[in-house]
């Protein structure tokens, strides 16, 4: 295990546990205040969920930066190359699909929403964003594996 990596994992787990506890406390407070008629439940859920997601994403960025500082140069270069070339390649595939979706013939294609059958624009936007991220992650994995295979051969 790389120097400092155990600390990154430990602090990540502590941070995640704290965020989950904070979410549970926030949900309990919202539930109590909503039952008392003090706040609108739907609006409160949006605020609690928004704050939680912002904290999760911030924590992921901090943990990712700490992790990148703790790995060796070869691993760091592999990940940078994989994110640039693989992520860009996956996004290019998604871009082709996006451009093809603008054609009138694409109206005949029915893509189900990945959000429990919802058909509102936000659900379709989230489905498209998830699809694009999935293509980028597939590209990342392919380039990362290729990077290591080509360097381990010799």
C-alpha cells in the first residue's frame, strides 16, 4: 500500500460516516418540523438532499486529491492519461450519439428513463448525463488497462 494511502482511506471512511450521520439528523429534523407544520416537506427535502450531495461531491474531490498525492508517479500518469484519452474518447462516442439524436428519425427510438419510469425532462437529462458518464468511465477503464499492459510488456 502506498505511503499515506491508509490515512486517505481512514479519513474517507470517517468523513462518509459523518455525512451519513448528518443526513440522518437532517432528515429527522425535517420530519419533525414537517409534522409540526413548520416547513414544507418537499422544499426541505430538496435543501437537505442538495446539501448532502454537495458535501459528498466535495468530499470525493478532497479524497481524490489526497489519493492522487499518495500514489507513485507511474500510477498518477496512468490515471491522467486514462482520464484524458479514455474520458475524451467516451465523450466523443456520446457526442456522436447526441448529434444522431437530433435527426428526425431518432423520434422513433424510445429510450426508457433510468429513474423509475419518470418521463419528465429532468429525468431524461439525468439519464443522458448518466449515459455520458458511463461512456467516459468505459473509455477510462480501457485506456487505463492499455496503459499498464503496454508498460508491463517490456
